[in-house]
């Protein structure tokens, strides 16, 4: 059973969401809020797996709320506006559901949440929807991951035999939670590298063992935000 909490400033929207959730198997609404401040005051004491957050709210919006709550809570955003999509997927978010919400679309979001909830952290494989369907990928085979240039919600991965795949609708926060922390590092906002694929590194650049299209090896620029954590990994 997935236990969820709803936050929306419109009472009618809350009633509608409750109705939809009641029609989805294994989903229980344990509490609903129409005030972000009240939600933030109580959420850490509520036993729940998923928070359904409306983005457009007066005072404090859903994106700001998501940044303030525990990372253990999975987040499903709801909004009538598409312009928030890119910002939403930079947060610890399971899905982004456009209003008017349909039962089938909400059920799909809960399926994604269930996968993340049941997925043991940092195991030796991940299971996720890819460009070739639901796929099991052994983490030891992954050498490089980057944000897709086609859709920023997706992640392109390269395996050690050169195979390329696309992980659908998965942000780096959730992806890194599933990968062995000792084996992978985020280099900048758009790239993650397997430590086994690093040949040379400096304070600004990593040279990998991955062949690039120009006949050399793939080089990655280290983002300022990630320098200290990378240096710690290498004992510097």
C-alpha cells in the first residue's frame, strides 16, 4: 500500500484527487492540506511514502515546498502549467502530471513511485523504463550517464561495451540513490561518471577511458558545485 499526502490550495482539487486515488489499487490518502505552511509543519511526523504537490499556490509554491521536505518522501507534482517541467525534474520528483488530471495518468505516476519505493538503495542493478521498454541494467556495466539533449527529463547512458540506452523520466537525484555511491560520481549538472572509467583528473577536468567521436577520449568539465565531493572521493 502506498500512503500519500495531498497539498493543493484549492479544496475542489483536493476532493478530486482524493476521488482518483480511491480508484487506484494500493493507494491510500492519509491526509490532505490546502495550506503549504501547515503541510510543512506536519509532514515530517506523517507516515507516508508520496506527496502530491500542486505547484501554483499563493505564498509558497510546490517547487519551494519540495526543496524543504525530507528526501525520503517521493514527490508527484501537479500543475496546469507546462513551463515548470524542467525545474520540477531538477528536484527529487517521481513525476509531473498536468491538469486536468486523468485517473490513468495518475496511476502511471504511482507505478513509478512504487518502483522507487520498492527499489533497494544502491544495489547491483537498476530496473527502469528505457527506450527499449522496461529494462534491468547491471550497474557494473554502466560507464557514463548524461542528461539527454532531446528531453532533459531523460538520461542517456553508455555501457562498457559501447551500448547506448535512454532512461526515461528519471532525475539524477533518484538515479544516484539507486547506484552504488562508491562507484559513481556526479561531475556537473548534466553528467555522471563511473569511477572505474576515470583515467586522469584535475581540479577542473576529467579524462575518461571512453572513446569519443574525434578519436580521442571523452573529457568532462568539473562543475564548481561538485569539486569538493569529487576531491573527497579521491582522498584529496
